[in-house]
């Protein structure tokens, strides 16, 4: 996990037992969310133009 000195942005990633990497992060005020998945860890914090993608986790959804 990495947190900016300002404490206003962060990201974390984890390699699974199968070797695949997943990450989550925030670089702006809510509802800013980013997700990552790939064979290697992310190369830094979330930003456009990288393998990080805007996420939609944590959104209110209706139960089916």
C-alpha cells in the first residue's frame, strides 16, 4: 500500500496465489475509484493512460 504525503490519495495491490495481481486506489475526492488487474504489479499510482481503469465498486445497487 502507498499513501501520498497529503494523505488524500492511495493505492494498494496484492498478488494472488495464482500469480495474478489486483489493485484498488483513489486519487481524488469521492466517487473517484480505480481498479487494476494484470500479470505484474501496477507501475505506480492510478492515472489515465495506464493499466488502471476507473472502477465502480462501492456504488449503491439494488439487491436482486
